[in-house]
C-alpha cells in the first residue's frame, strides 16, 4: 500500500492520547497494512498509529527477523507476528524486567526502561474478533511500549535514569532544530 512518514519526538501528536476505533472499516485495514509496511521499511518491531500522525488506537508488532532478501527461506513464527492490535489494553501484569528500548520516533537513541515481565493483553483483530494474549520478555515489552504511544507516552518518560532521559530529549530537540 504505502509507507508513511514516521513522526519524530517532540512532535505534539506523540503526546496525544489516541481515540478508540469504533468500527473496522476498509480504511482501518489499509491503515494496518500501511503501518506494517512502514514498520518493516524502518527496520522496527512495533509501531503505533500516533507515530504516523493518526490518533486512533491501533498498533502493529512483528518480532520475526526481517531480511532485505524477499526470497528468504526462513519460516516466520506466527506467535511473533505480524500482529495488528486494535483498541489494545493490558488486563494483567506480573513481575518486572528491565529492557534497553529504542523507538522509531526517537532514532539513534536507547534507554533502559523497567516494565512488567509478563502481561496479558486484550485487543480486537482485523476480523473484529476479541483476542487475549499472554506475553513475556520482548513481546511483553513491545506491547507495553506501543500501548504507551497510544496513551501519549514515550519511553524516556518511563526511564529511571532521569539524566539519560533528559539527554535523549535534548538530542531529539537538537535534531528537530537542525
């Protein structure tokens, strides 16, 4: 379909809370396809609609390894994606894990974020079905990171190392000014 432009922090839409999707239309299905293509083209593993300027509660995740070779013989693990999650919410959280996170809206920066080690999330898929998933490790971190985007939160907001978070914000503001 189309590769969309990814907004960079501190764009104001990244701080906006996304609105629930009431109906799965062809427009929403096209948006999901565009988001997946945009995420893959940017070499990401997750993307929330806010990141492409759409304030609707939809995100995509694909933890399968990607290659530039379209003739790859690797078989993707369906548990790892691609996933399209509409109106996702976390209904259960357990434990704690610290993960070094990056973000397509905050390029060339990383920071350690403490998140729940295991989560249970509920969302609607593109067929209109309610799906409940239990996730751990990177999948749990990625779901939490992308839902944060839908709530107007970027990962430096979650960092315990406030000096590093400030450094990331300043680097992004300097990039925007350049």
